[in-house]
C-alpha cells in the first residue's frame, strides 16, 4: 500500500454516499474550503479529521481505505442507466461509486479465481432487437426454452453481476463494459420478475450498444424490446397464447417465463395477440392493483459464482471480514455489493447453504 493520503478515494467515498462537499463539511465540522483542498490533494486531513470522515455518522469507510492506490471509476458515458431522465446527478454518482468498488472487488477475485470466459457477441447490426434476441438464443443453444435463471445464465457467459444498493426507485439497474469484461448491477430490492427483466434489458445494452448506436430513450426502447423477446420468445408465446386475456389468466401464464404480468401483457400486444382495447384495459387493471406489488412472485435469483467463491474462501479460513479488510472496506459495504445475490452465510465460522444448483461452473484458484 502506498504511503500517504489518497484524495481520489475521498472523492469516491463522498460520491458513493451521495454527499456534496458542503454536506460533508457540515457533517464533520470543517469549512468547505478544507474539503476542496483535501480532494484536490493540496494537503491531507489531520488524523482527527480523517477519523470523523471515516465515522458511521459520515462516510462509513475505514481509514485504511483512504490510503490505497487510485481505484478505477466507471465513466458516466460508459454506463447504461435505466430511467436516466428521472435520475439525479447524486444518484448517478452513488451508483457509479458502487461500480468502482465492485471493480475493486472483481479485481481481487480474479487474482484468486479463474472466472467464466466472456461469450457475448456484438449484435448491433441485427435488423431488430427481436432478431438479436433470437440470434443470441441460437448461439447459446437455448432455442425457445424458458430461461430458468437469468443470473446463472449471464454469469456462465462471463458477465460479472453485483447488487446495486442505491436507496431510490430511479436507479433500477445499469451495465457497462470494462475493457473486455461486461458488468451488470441489479437492484435486489425489486421483485424477482422485475429483476429478471432488468437483467435481460442490460444484456440487451451489452450486446446491442457496446460499439455505439442509439442513446437515451431510443437505446432504452431497443433494450426493452430485446429483453421482452429474449425472455418470451415469439414461438413460445404464440404456442401458449390465451383466447381471452384475464388477470388470473395472465398470472397463470406468466409462470412459464417467470416474467411480470405487465411485461407479459406488453409482449402479447406487441405480437398482435391482443387488441389495443384489451391491452389498455389490462394496463388499467395492473395499475389499480399496484405496479410495485407483483402477484404470485417467483423466487429471487442468486449468484452461483459468488456463492461458490465465498464457500471456497471460507474453506480456507477467509471470511467476509478478511475480504473487506484486504479491500479497505467495511463488511457492510461488501455486503451491499452482494446483497440478495448470496444465499450462503459465511460469518463466525458457520455455513448454511441453499439447495445446490444444477449449473456446472468451475472456479480454479490461481
């Protein structure tokens, strides 16, 4: 670890917590000019001031964090955010700050494990998002089958998946490429059906927009269309299409593809299987019952990679506390990056494990 205070890490920690310089200054009892000087590298904070910065009432980062090397931070224009128009700059910075910490964690993992190789083709030249989804299903050998677990599928294809812990509904998910490695961040507080759609939506961005293309709302519409077709392939939906669309009928039907009622309603209409009147009527029905409350929700998906990694490390006596210390983070921050994705508890020498997955992913220690 290099000697001396690293001002870039203070900026990262502040943005990760969603504070302005002025807000942090008021929290720790210094003037704005001091925070500006700390972050500009003009002079470091005193030990007492740094302790206040690190405290639970301020940034909640161990003091060791501020003495590490520069961390790679995702650029705003390199990340694909949903609902960008509703997101504030502070919310965006919080999400990108978590992205930087996830890259930090991923680097640590890749030094110790051989993770799955990336198999994501560039499909931006396909004639439509629907065609791109069909092409990717063929390449991955899925055909028309329902996808049992989106997280496992993406991980098997080399996508690094982490939890997105930003306390706002405006930040659903985001994705990015870091050189040749794709990352997806999912809001684990949402229903499983919505999280699956978010994962497919971000997959759409990764394969359609890596080398440029539409931006803003146009790109979001393409990613939505891709996700809809990828999760609910045309032939499969046509084979199961109901004669009459009812609320209870959609709840029963959605279980085939583990999608939300709203997503299925949209897909049926997009394929011409329902009229405008039927589609709008069901939209009203869904809204009246509460869009944030998914009926008959399916089980949340977890990460196979992270579960296997933590179990393997635990066998070597390495707990989350050890990992967090090596990263210069609090255990709570590490847990935020994997919240909802890990079913195995590995703290205090105890381990409780969920039912094993049928997927075969091999992690080899280096």
